[in-house]
């Protein structure tokens, strides 16, 4: 009697993933490739962490800058982020369309304006911070509590790249000693809301 064929196919096993171990040294890559990988991994992980807040990783970065620095000009954001002006304009239009950002005319120059978060934009940023902060505490724990040291090293890379690319300095400079409290309440207290 002939054998009957099964109608279900056996599933092939997934191919083995390349090991991220010393067996696969990345010595021929350079620092900027590591930064490239880190940028995309950060964007992905942060996007996943913030998914329920309605903010993308890029939006969260801009909201955080404005929340920390207060009213800023579009030029400030371009200089600090290194983004092209057209890219920044598109991002700002999207945030303004949500009602999260407002333009404030410069009383000293009618041609220029500042940007600040609206109350709803501030609320969105604070909700995102409530999600972001515990995640970053977990990252810090995974780094053995050495987040500040890693930030200092990244600041050095950032400084060199900005110098090499003839870009403006970042809006802040880390000191060698971390502040006594890095809880979000300190950030929130600095920016009570837009000055309309």
C-alpha cells in the first residue's frame, strides 16, 4: 500500500544568526559606523518605548530640547541637532499642526520668532518623559550605573564631529561630575509652560 503524503510541510529551522562575539571582530569598521548602528538602534528602541505616547523618537528629542531650553528659534534647533533647515521645517510644521507648538513673535525683530510648547505639547512631552525615565533607569542599571561616563564619552565624540563638520556646539556641556538628582521633576520645574 503506497504511503500517503502529509499535507503539512515541515517548517525549516531559522538560519543561525551571526554571533555578536569576538568570533566576528569588527575591527575594519570605524567609529562612525558604530555611531551609525547606535543611531538606528536608538531610534528603533526609543520608538518602541514611546509608541503609546504618540510621539516618535525624533519628536521626543525636539520636545525635550524645547522643554529643557524654553522658547527657541528654529535656527537654534537646526544648529543644535545638525538637521538640515528643510528637514527641521517639516518636523516643526507637523508638531505645530498637532497644536503642540506655538510661534512667539520676537519683539525686537518682527521677521523672527521663537517656538515654545503649548500646554498640550508640554503635557505630551511630560507623558513621554514618564515612559522614557523608567526605561533609561533600566538602561543605566544595565550599564552598571555608569550612564554618566558613557554620556561623557559620547559628548567627546559629538564635539569632535561638530568641529570636523564645522557645526555649532551642542546647547549644553556635561561636567565630569553628575548632578545630585537626575529625576524628571527637575526638568519639569524649569519649564512651567509657554510664555504667550
